[in-house]
């Protein structure tokens, strides 16, 4: 019964977001820039941003099981007419995609299904993750007991983080309890994998390798560790991938409608967590690397930035009113005289030695020398590191370099100013996974002209799979 309630809660939340979100995407993309799968992904992201706003408004007045259940029911029922014609399109797109898979693709899809099933079962277990217990569920429970969603200065700095993930957790927790809140993370993990697929499709990798890109995201050891916890890392990864898809489209389309859609995606991204501001800044650079005039790109990004700022304003205004710092608890000493540098100790304790330019060694440390990260997480076998460099050749190299821009930008600032926790780099994992399968495609195309290369490549692939399976069962 617990599993059914959790599943129904998460499924209803997804439908409530998908209906209006997909409708908005259709209205803003009238010339068919995005395919059916991309529309579904972007629709969910846009819709979840709107749903979070509704939760915030309703929860300000009343937050309990009745209020959240009524909100979810009304939102889901309102979404059904919008989904009536769209869900069959999505079903046809899925069926066509499955028929395009070869044996490797079907094996990857089966592995994805097993990983999702394992995460879903894990979501039914009692919470064990540090952040889940320390603030994600603790704050939701406090507000449930208080009967409304409101910050309490001095109670926890974590409730002043960008609000989107916490609001969606409050909805699922208020309706379906802990299992539903943890089950929501499984959905975000799926969306992060879907984001990797969308980026791989933009690199023209084909359906099979796009499916492998999703598998690379879901099969990382860190994804196994956190996939059934209440965490915002996969929310950030999904929004980052979706915003990057929007940026790649904007690099070719200069219309105001596409700029507004890009702004909605950036607005959701910056409302996930502080690191979202950094990822968003990197993604906002991407359209300038596309074809066309810099002035046209500049106008489009300016429009998108204004939309994102509008969506960010409620969080900034609330924090400013309560703490005197719009981005509290970050940079508190810059806004408040004699204010405590709340992040200083956390950053210093969780930093690895080395200057900012040590970012050049980060790929090696991420995928080979993985034991030094303070949070104890790891990615696993370095298949991404092995394949990724090959993506920057061939006809799609411009797109590959554009995808690499936010990865490099975010990694440099991670090295310079952030705690050196591996979990914070999950934000760019869908981008790296897409680049990795693009590199794999270049290798496969090269091997196609020499049959003698196929056997060695199969051996290497087998070693990679076996090695990654060994990582999955390890404890952090």
C-alpha cells in the first residue's frame, strides 16, 4: 500500500507538471524546433517550476495533507485535457525509439529499467542519507507540524536555499510521506538521464547511443548512492541539461518566443540551488558560440535573462526581507555588516589542496584518483574520461564544443570557490555523458572500416561494463 501511494503521488505530480508545461512549450515553439521527446522533457521542467510556485502560494496559507492533496488533485485534473492529444504522441515516439534500438541499445534500456527499479525499491526504505535527514525531510516535517510553509530565521540555514526542490518535496511528503518524497528523486534521476539523451540526440548519435548516454548517468556509483535519497543534485542535473537543450536551439533560432522558453528553463535552474546560478551563467554563454550575429544572440540572451530574473525574484526578495542578504547564506559578509561567513568553514573543511588552475587535473581526479573527495562519492570506471575526447572531431564538433562550455566553466568555479564534493559535479554529468557517447560514435565509425578493430573494442566495452558493476555494490 505504501508503494502504491508513493507511486501515485509522484505520477500525479508528473502529470500535473507535464500538462501545462508541454502546452507552454508548444506555444513558444511553433516552428517545431524541438522533437516530441524534447517537448516532453522541457514541458516537465517548465511545469514543475509552475507547480512549485503553486505549492508556495497554497502552503503559505495552509500546509497539511488535505491542502496538498487538493492542490495535487486539482492540478492533475486540470492537466488531463492538455495531455489528451499529447500522451499518444509521446507513446508513439517511445515505441518508434524502441524499434530503432539494436541489441546494444535494448541491453542498455534493460539496464536502465533495472536501475530505476532498484532506486524505486530503495525509496521505500527509511531515509539514510545525511542531507535527507538533516534538512530535506526535517524541514518538510517541521512545516507540516506548523501547518504552513514559512522560513524561521535561526532554525536552519538550509531553508534559505533556492526553493524549488524543497517545495516539490513538501508536496510529495505532505501527500504520500517519506516514500513519495524519496520517490520524487527517482523521477529526477530519470529526467537527468533523459536530459543526457536529448543532448546526445543534438549530437546526432542515434537512438542506441543516446540510450547509452542515459545509462551512463544512471549507472554512476554516485547515482546509485543518492538515487533513492531526497537530494537536489539530480534536479539540478535535469534542469541544467534541459536549459542547455534550450540554449542549443537558441543558437540557431533568434525569436523572442524561444528566448522566453530559454528564460523559463534558466529560471527553473537558478531556483534549484546556489550552484544553479553558476551552471546557468555557463549555459547562457552557449548561444554566442552558434552561427549568426553576436547582437542577435545578445538580445535573445538578454530576454532570457530577464525572464529568469523574474522567476528568481521571489526567492531573492524573501531572503532579503528576512536576512538582509538576497542570496543567503552565500556571501553573507558582502551584504550584512559584521555578518557571519556561514559557508567559510564548510568550504574550507571540504576543499582539496591545490590552486584554481588545478581544474586541468580534475578529469583525472574525477574518474581515476577518486578516493580523495570529502563526501566519499565516486563515479566509477572512467568510461566517460576515455570516450569524451573523441567527441571533438567530426561534423558535430561545433555542438560538442558548445556543450563543453558550461562543463568547463562550472568545473573551474567548482575548483575555485565551491566545496570539493563530487556530488556537486553531478550537475554536468548529463553533458559529459552525451559527449562520451558522441566520442563512442566517432570510434565506432572509425572501426567500421576495419573489421579487425571490432573485437578489441568489444573486449574494452566488456571490461568497462564489468568494472562498473564492481563499483555499484561498493559502499561509500
